[in-house]
C-alpha cells in the first residue's frame, strides 16, 4: 500500500507542542464585572475531513487534523468498508480549501460491496447510529467473541490515571475525547485524541490494527450512556477488528471501559 500525505502547516500550531491539533485564537472572556476582555487562548483544532473511495465521495467527518493515516485505516475497517488493511491499496491525504481530503483506493471487490451497501451518512454523532437509514446497517451482525475476564480493578484504576496524564491535547486546552489501548498488566500501548469520540477510537484501531495484543482493554475518556446505543456502537467498532474479547462498556470513574 502506498501512502501520500501532503497536508501542510498553514493552520497555526502552537510551537513546542509535542502533538499538533491545538491552535491559538483570540477569544472574548467575560469577567465577573460583566466586562469583556480580549485574550489569546488555546483551543482544539477541528476541520472537515472528507473520505472518498476509488474516487467516489463517501462521508465528511468533523475531526482533529492529526493521525489522519490511522483515521483512514481505522474508519475503513470499523465501518466495514474493507475487511482488513490489506484491502487498502493506496491512501492519499491532502489539504483542501475547506478542510482535508482522504482519498483511498481499495480492492474492486470491496468497492463493489460498498456500492451495494451505499447509504447517505453525515458522520457518526451522539449514539453513533444517526445517519444510518437501514436497520441491518444500524445493527450489524458480528461474529461471537471469546469471553474474557476484566483486569483487576487496581490495574484499571492505574490505567485511568495513565490515560489522563497522557492526554496532551486535553490537558493543554480541553475539548477532545481520548481512546487508549492497554495490555492486561495496564501498560499503555497506544493513545489517540480527537474532537470526536468515535474518531478517537477509529484512530486508535487504525494505529494498532497490526499490533493488537491477544488480551487487551480500551479506555475511553468521559462517561457515555449505555442506554443511548453509543456503547454498543463503540464496542462494535472493536469487534469488527476480529480480535478477542467481550466488548462490554462499563463506567470506570469518568472513563468508559471496553475490554
């Protein structure tokens, strides 16, 4: 698979930041005396990212303009556009006037399947179901996964602290979600941040697809409601990778756990 990435640095990025995704902007601050003060502040960068497969537009997502290769791979797999990274032949990431374009070339058999299943989709929001107009697509059939036990609660608590301390964008300016993958001992394997929760998980999966541990768990920042359907949608993303684990989201302090 060939990769072309020609995104430039026209967006203002804070110098010295270890990861892009943060911009500096003038904002109005309302003080206690009700007067407005103009000041500079750091905010999470967010742009429109347009996905196209074999030259055909597919979806536009509002996302953080970082880890875009991981996003391209993870989104393609978790949305079942392709079965594996081997089905992706080329990824071309470029800046556009109003955002970023990700052009993917996939195997013809995958493109034919996509065309059969094509539906309008404005991007996952809220519970992750919005935008889907077909019940079969909303509740996809997934292969049963092998039941695994949760890690010890002490390990999970330590992992929560590790996740929080490694959220570079969130700790700098707030406004983003985070997904982190850990092995059974609580060692952090990878972490991704994005303004969208589903995007953060897609990027994490895209980054780790070829390196997922036999036993692992995923922590996600912020609480999500299991009744909203979002928990199921996020679990289905991980299940779509075909790796072991019963993906049951639970609330762990302020974080969501998927094992």
